[in-house]
């Protein structure tokens, strides 16, 4: 299946041609100079939690509670919480190879979910935004299916990475795919800014899309760079599918 993670991790030749300066050296400088710390409590990573389930549940709880209720209200309502956990498991464990017992969060996992969700809500609140859109839809292109970003805050698209590591090149590649799809969508306005955010550590970065694209291409505009990238990607996928 061709999705954003597959594209971000593969097709290295196309990435190198389209964005020649998006490499390990760029990422080292990016982490050192463009990543900042949002003032929040860091959330540790105990051994008795399922990190993927916890991270996605926290995200979905934020989307559910934003402007409606508190995180505690969601977590204390067993019916709502169970529905979110079930929906989350179905979205991340696509094979469906799990049983009902695995849909019950343990005490440590619930604690993690609450802390991560509150951190995320605090980060969003710091923007004093007029419009927040969770999982903004992105129209597909060629063999690339319709996708969803993480969160749009006014004119900023953030990719959320709930991890205990520094940001990686693949994180920016995944974000670039979303930006590219929106750039070639005539029915929706492109984001002026983009960034990465980690609710576990508080690390975040916000940058102007035009400046970012120029720095990783050697001077191209977003329209030129993203259009060329998607065209090259679709051609490569078409060739592979024939053999």
C-alpha cells in the first residue's frame, strides 16, 4: 500500500533529486538551531505501556475534547474512552489481530494518555488560534491516496510525533508529502507555515514553508518543487507497478 510513511521511508532516489539538501546534515543543523522547547512537563516512557496505542489515543482524545470538554471528562467516561480506544486500535492495528482484552488501557497507559493529551492541548492553546482542524483532509495525487495531516492551526500544519528521540529526516519528509498534496490542490489554500511537535518532550519547530523548500532544494519555490516531486513520484510508482 502506498501511504505517506512508505513514501517517506522509500523512494530515496526521488527524494535526493527533488530535495537534495534534505539529508542527515540538514537534520543535525535543524535539530540544533530550529527546534525549541515548549514549556510543559516531560512525559517519561515506562516499560508497561503500548506506545503506539497511547500516543494515538491521546491524539484522538485531544480532537474529541478540544473546545468541548476536559481530558479528564473524556477519560472518566468509560463509554467514550472505550469507543476512542476501539477506534484507535482499529486504525493502527490494521490486521485486526487483537482481542477485547487488549482494548483495555492499564493504569500507566491512562496516566500517559492524560499527560500527553494535556500537553498537546496546552501547545495548541499557546497559539491563540481562530481555527484548529484535526486530521485535515488531503486530496490524493495519481497513485497516492487521499491522506490526512495531523493538526492545522490557522495557517500552520503540524506533524505530531510522540516519541523519545530527536526529529528525523523521515518526519520532515512525511510533513513535506502533506504540504505537497495541499500545494497542488486548487480547491484548498496552501499552508504558509509548517512544523513538528512532540507532546512527550515538548520539542517543536515552526518554519515558513517557502523558506524551508528553498533551503532543501537550492532555491525552488514550493509550487515548483512540490509539483515536480509528486510528478516524479507518480511516474516511479507507475513504472514499478508494471514490472
